[in-house]
C-alpha cells in the first residue's frame, strides 16, 4: 500500500514509547551497562562502544520527566539511532529501551495526531496514536543538539 512506512516503537517507560522510522534505527541490542561519563545531564546514562565508536546512551523518559514504575517491563535493550543533522559531529546515539522494540507498519490512516494534548518537553515533536498505541515522535533537532552540547563540555 502507498503511504506506508516501516516504523519502530521503542518503549521508554511503562506507558511511553518513541515512534521512529525503521530506517533511523541502526540496531537494537541487549542492554549492557554504559560506561559512566560526567556530563551534568542526568539523562545521559553513559557511553557504549558500538562498531569502534563511542555512543552516548540517553534515557528519554528521564529527559522528558516521564519516568515511572518500570517493574512490569520484561527487559532492557539499547536502540542505536541514526542522526539526521550534524553528521560530522554526531552520526549515532543510543536510547535505553525499557522493553522490546516493536516493528510497526504505519499507514497514513493508522496514525492519529493528538494536537489537543499538551507537549510537556522540547524533546517531543508530536504525540500520536498508532493502532491503539500512544507514542512520542522525538524532536531530533533538540535531541541531537543537546547531545552535541553534552559531548562538547
């Protein structure tokens, strides 16, 4: 069908998910403890080695103040995300996935934009529902520029 994209729903908290095009998700791996870094940003969990590069690992729920009870989550993973801006400074970063990311085929009719709900953080561009799943579409400009700011400290 035309106007369909392959997307990935990445759980970031018990009731929160990120929605990204599948092409932006380079890899999903089993969680491994990141190396701590001193950044002054509590949402930066640390760094991991990925294919010879050091990637910043972020906790999107912590960044957007959406942390909550995670006891019902089965497992943690790390999703490696391709950037869309500033490739010379930051080609990828990683997000803690508090559960198993799910591949989702999304067509225009499947997605409902929630313009009536307030967006509570600049890291979120839009709030949507896709087949009964509520998700955040991240503001990649905000995320990438803030990770670069942390990196340059």
